[in-house]
């Protein structure tokens, strides 16, 4: 069993490679839920839906959210009705979200994900990190912003001085998945708003210390490959580099995979992480995703 910790863009790219390299039924994916919220009366678990759609091969992988070739009839009509929604939710995507909302209210988010994964013929286990409501605020130079306001309305432009998120407890099965895994892969997701929320769950770090953990850095050079991870790390006075990423995970990390552009960082990272693998980590096509996945799997002792 291999467990993967995931957000909604970086790690899903890796998952497209991983599921070609290992049997999907040997994968358990623990997904960030910190930003989950209701939009237009529907529960949106953005990272979970991206992981579901990625594993079901229907993801819109231009944007890393929503279903490919979806229509936006309801989204556009809501706009005309003066009920414009912050997230551009497609019609097929909305159906999945409506069903998840109903299932969740009846059985909880964990069971809802299990039912939807089964309906999509997904062999891997997909577990939300928590079933509890959480909240994340971005403290910026224009005030305290909701995560999606910062990300979408303000296009991640404001300067960030801090982040605040609520503490939640792990979904049943999260700790057990880590304990029963021969390896845990921390994908190249945002270390602050996608991975750290999972690490902050009671029992996760201790469980990770007892298993083989390999992480892929989402930072290349002194910048994120995409998105605001660089701003969030800077706000928390963490070096915006693959070294900075290694320092976040160092208590339990066995191996880190960094990009060829970070060759000069190998020695300093080797001071805090046992093994440093240098390879191309820019996943622009399926071959690159499979290659990276193979290197990660081959690193498992
Ligand atoms: C908005 C975004 O959050 P989310 O959509 O949840 O995305 P993740 O946290 O899963 O990942 C964002 C993270 O991914 C890194 N990234 C993206 N593509 C690549 C790649 O090809 N290689 C690589 N090493 N990292 C990649 C990117 O730098 C981001 O930090 C968010 O928070 O950005
Ligand atoms: O930046 C955007 N992110 C959108 N996202 C992604 C969302 O902002 C995620 O929070 C980020 O990708 C970070 O995980 C959506 C996710 C969904 O599940 C459904 C619809 C959307 C729509 C948008 C959008 O219009 N713009
Ligand atoms: Mg996310």
C-alpha cells in the first residue's frame, strides 16, 4: 500500500503518472479539505473533486479543476440572474457536487467520497483529511481574506503577512492508512495550504516518522512552479526553495526529489534529509509524470 498526501494541482499531476506505474488499488490518497466551503448552496471540496476527476480520467487538466469539456449553462444563467458565483462551476461538475452535498449530509464526507469514487470506477482509496468544517484566512496588505477571495477574486496578488487556519481532527482511516503503508508520498502540493493542514492532524507526524516518506518539492529555484506557495512560505519566514520545503518536512522525511535546476542545493539539503534525488520534476506531459512516478517508486527501500 502506498499513501499519497495531496492538494488539488501539483500532486494530481503526479497521480496521473503514479496510476500508470503502480496498481491504482494499491494507492490511498489523503486529500486536503481545508478550503472546503459552500458555494451557491453546494458543498465544494475543490481538492477532493480534482483528485476524483484525475483518478477517473475526466479532469480538466488545463485548469486542474472541473470536468473536461463541461458546459457552464447554470453558471452563466446564475450570472444573468444576479447570483454570480466566485467559482466557475460546470454543469457536470455541479451534479457531482450536489450529489456529494446530499451524501455528505447523510453519511459524512468520508463515506460520500467512497461512494463517488466507486461510482467513477476508481480503484484507489480517496480519504478526505478531515470531515470537520475548517476555515482558512489569508492575512494580507488589503486585510483578512477568505482563501478563495485571495486566490480567485484577487488572483493571489495581495502581499501576504500570515495565514490562519483552524485545527481539525483526522477522518477515520487517515492514521491507519499511513501506518499500514510501505511508503508515503508527499506530492508537489502547496506545503503551506495543502500539505501542512494534513501534517497538523493529530497523530500524522508520529505515524510518518515510522514509515518511509518521500516528498517532491513544488518549489524550483526560488519560486513555486505555479500558484501562491512562494508568498505563503515567505509570509511564514520559510526559505522559498527546495531547502525550505525540506525544512518543513525534515522531522519525518527520508527522501526529497528536487528539480535538476536545484542541483546546487543538494549538499545543503543533504544536511537535513537522508537522500536527495535530482531529476526533472516539471510535469508537462504524461511521460514526465510517469518518469517522476517511477523514480519515486524505485526509491522505496
Ligand atoms: C492553488 C494551488 O492549490 P491547489 O490547486 O490545491 O494545488 P496543490 O497545492 O496541489 O499544488 C500547488 C503546487 O503545485 C506545484 N506544481 C504544479 N505543477 C508542478 C510541476 O509540474 N512540478 C512541480 N515540482 N511542482 C508543481 C506548484 O509549485 C504549487 O506550489 C496552489 O496553492 O498553488
Ligand atoms: O481559480 C479558480 N479556481 C477554481 N477552482 C479551484 C479552487 O479555487 C481550488 O480552491 C484551487 O484550485 C486550490 O485548491 C474550482 C474548483 C472546483 O472544484 C470547481 C470550480 C472551480 C472554479 C475555479 C475558478 O473559477 N477559478
Ligand atoms: Mg487546494
